[in-house]
């Protein structure tokens, strides 16, 4: 069996680091100096290496461009108080990557390739990890079909790439979201639980239309009845209803978010009762009318916790109070931050530490 204990690094002779204004980081705009590249051929992953970030030479016939075999992850690394770097929940992201790959008939990425490759990449580009609170190094692992062939078929060849990007806060203000009752992101039995490229392309039109109507995001509903909330744009969604944290229980149409999972665990630590269950539009409308719905927020790697100010249900805007320092979402956001930077004990072993000499 191939092992990936030591990954060769070809360093760039021209770092772009000094061109970056770390006080003005737009999400995903800057990509760090290096990337990991590995190829899958003849049933195996071969020769991973870290090379200067740059263009790839590819045939326009590669199967991923035509038939959508492309899967990715989104993760973050944080500068810790002691100068080391923590990569958040590397094993859970690896597990989800492989679930997505399996759904798309793509080969799994071995655990040691993922972990050793990512560790070596972050070590190489450690100066790209921002130091200010609310900023981090976004990590984008990507696998795509690279066999050049026009017939509809499962590819025999793939590329695994990891890129990184220094990022600041994602949303600057609380969100206005619209319950989507016409379009569908994913149906049960489909690919909604997988982080595959096509799920995002299909979401663009409804999201763009919602933006034109003055909303930041849509709240996706189930494909059968448009009655149950699935998730929010590129985040899972959570509510505090009647003093309890509730979130839609996972189905094959919902992405199993790592932030969602972490917040569920921390709700137990913070002593807030929690329930994963179906959440209907009527539950929300009744919660607003009775005053029992006190918080709503998106949970995802990019935004971490994104407060929701307004939910539009059947064309009517319902407002939520501003989430103050004692709100659950602010408390849990702070706790996550503290764990990641090493200011609080990492009781659940979520940090993968990259030691910086
Ligand atoms: C569709 C979708 N749902 C939920 C999430 C949140 O998942 P995570 O917390 O793992 O980033 C994301 C972001 O990755 C997403 O793209």
C-alpha cells in the first residue's frame, strides 16, 4: 500500500505575500504561494507534491467539466496564542470528503495523504495565516475528474489539489433571508449531502433572484412539500425556540456541516437543551407570533456563525432581536474561537496542531 509520510516541497522563488493587504481580505480573493497536487491513475493516488500555486494545463475534454465529477471541502486554520497553527476538525472534513467522493463515484483520498498533505502545506505557507481576530486561513481541498474523454462515463483519472486563502469576516451585518418555496436545492436521494460542485451551480439562480429582491440568502425547503427547512444557502441553520436550540435533522438533502456538528456538541457544554428535528415553516411563523423564536443563525466554516435579522415567510418579513453578547450564538461563537486559538481547553480534540518552529 502506498503511504504518504513525507511529501516533497518545491518552494516558489517569488513569494506574493508582501503584496497582500491583510487588513482588507476579501473572501477567497488571494491564494497563498503553494498548493498540494496529487494524481490518481491506474487505481491509485501517486506522487503528491507541494508546488508553487499556479495554472494547470488541462484538456477541455476532462470529464469533470462535462459531467460534474468535482467535489471539494472548505476548512480553516487559525493562528494560536502560542504561535502554532490549528487546523479545525481535519478528520471530520476528511470523512465528509470521502462521503462526497463515494456519492460521485470518485476514489477516496487516503487519510494520511489528506492529513500529511494539508499539514505540510500549512507548514510551508504558515506566514499566510492571518493573525487578527475574525481572520483565518481558508483551506480548499478539491478533487476532480481529469480524464480527457467525451463519452458519458465515470472517470478513471483524478486530481487532488489543496489551495489556501487568507480570509477575514464573511458577512458584515446580520442577514435577511427568504424562505424559498419555488426552487429546490436538493431532493432526498440526490446529492445534497455531498459537497459536489453541481449543488452550488444549481443554487445560483434562486440565490441571485433573492438578492435582487433584497435578501442575502435563501432558506432552502424540502423538495416534496416546501414545508420543512433544510438549510441556508451555504450554511446550516439553527434557531433558539422556546429556550431550546433546534436545527433541522440531517437528511440526504442536507450537508452535514462541521460547524453545525461542533455547535451541537458545544450546546451540551453550554447547558442549552438542543433538538435535531424537522423544522417547518409553520414552526417558525408560530415562534415569531408567540415571541418564542428568539434567535436564528447560519452555521458554516466561512461565516462561522452568521446572525439572521429577518426571515421572509410567504412574502412577509419577520424580525428577530439583535443577538447581544449573552445570546447563545455569540457565546458559542466566542467558545469556538477560544478553542481554536488555544485560549480554552480543546476538550473534544478538534484542533490539529501544526507546530511552527
Ligand atoms: C450547502 C452548505 N451547507 C452547509 C455548510 C456548512 O458546512 P461546514 O460547517 O462544514 O462548513 C456549507 C459550507 O460548507 C455548505 O456549502
